[in-house]
C-alpha cells in the first residue's frame, strides 16, 4: 500500500488518535527514507505528534531521540494530587501536567483539558481554553459529538464566570444560534464588534450600527467584505480626521517617520478599510491633500520645533486642505459629550465662558 494513502486513511479513521495507531505509525516512520519522509510531511494529513516525529527523523535524530508518548501513570498521579486537593502539591501538579501534555496520548489530553476547564484556578482554565481554541481541529475537528461536548462544557463555564477567554471561545466555536442568543452578554465582556464579526458571516444578519462607533462599523464591513458606498466611506474618513484634529494628540514618532495624519491609529485603520472596501481613489485623495499640507509646512522643519508643536500646527491648518466642512460642529458635539459625561465642568464653562475656538 502507498505510504501517503495509508497515513491519509489513518487520519480519516475513528482510531486516528488511539495508542495502537500511534505506535504503528511511529514504527512506520522510523523505517522510511528521507525522500519519503519529506513527501509524507508535505502531502499526508498528520496530527501534531506524527508531524513532530517526521520532523525529528528528517533532522537525523534516531528513534531514541524522538520523544515517545509516555504510557505510564505519572500524569494520572499528578491529576490525582489536584483532585484530592493535596496541600503543597497542587501548583506543582498543574505545572507538571502542562509540561507532560504534548507527550501523552490524545485521550489523556482530553481528560486533562476537561479537568482544567472545571478547575478553580483561573490560570488553569485560561490555559485549557487557549489550548482547546488554538488546537480546535485536533480535539474537536473529527466529530460533531466532540465539538458539542466541548462547547457545552465551555457554556457551563460561561454561566459561572463570564470571563473574556470564555466569551472569545464561544464566539469562535459555538454555533450561530448560540452566539445570537448570548449576543448582549458576550458584548458586555468583549464588545459588540467581535460578536458582529461572527454573526455577520451570515449575509442576512444586519449589524446594529447603534452599538458600533463609525470606525468599528467601517472595520466590520471591511472584514465581512460587505459593500459600503463611496459617500459613506468618505464621511467615515472625514470623521476620523476630525476626531484626530479635535484631540490634537501627537502620536508616538520615530526619527525615520514622516509627518502625516496617517500616523494616527484611527486614520490609519480607516484608510486600511477603504482599501479593503475597494475605494482606492479616496486613499489617493487623502494622500494628495496630506502631502500638500506637509509641503506647505516644510519651512517649520528648519526651525527648532518639537513634534508635538508641529502636530498642533498641522491640526490647525488641516481644515484648509481636507474637505472637513463640519469641523467646528464636530468639536462642539464632542465638547457637549464631554460635559454630559463630566457635568461638574458645566458650571465652570458657564461661569467663565469657555468655548470652542
């Protein structure tokens, strides 16, 4: 039988992760020549352990150098220490189980993950969640039953703790109906944008724009590859520019950086979104206006002026270069939002007549 076909058949079988299968595959790998090993690595469907063995053989390591799966009771003993709450041993047992985890059989790994997911230690739960999340295909990719069991376990965890890592797992791996049902709860922990990106994979799902900032909405539409009109994109970029000008906060600069509003994180992300949304003309318009502004301010670079001061001059001059007809109104809106958030300052404003320039 062809070696590649054999390993692909093994990967598709229910015994793919069994002890006997791993032993047989390990023995076969030990007897293959270099050319076949390279072909096996590139063409066959291998789990992480078999891929590691193939890599070790290609590095000219003998059978004794490749780390074999240890079928002994050591991991069980550590697990028992935690289960029986043996004082002075629990932290060490958790550490040893993590170290042993890559080298033990799949069924044992599942048992350890399952136990750690229900552990009282947040650190242990986080490790188990992240391991399960990043190796999802290995632990749940072969059967719907396994996926359902893991998701059910994590949903129980959500009911108890409402932690960020649990929310991220649910958004990534629970079914759409479940994420939709927990929409509000998940959004409180990780923000609505993450939830919207998952649910938005369904083209019939309408994003709730009232729960997204302009930039969050633009980013979500770009990631989901949903069409956005040129006018809406232009308005979003203008809003980000106005926000940058209103804040008048110079971003961190390196010596090699050239001054540009594109250095601002919000403006930079908006420009990325415009490219994804197929509006390169708006990016070119921005670049033209930005370059013209920098050219006209180039005389300042011959003066001893700080980056912060230069940025301040940029912000004052920007409305003459970019199409920002509502810049004053925008500043007033932001100022009013600030006063609503901190009403104690309203009396000072009214008393001393502070305003927006």
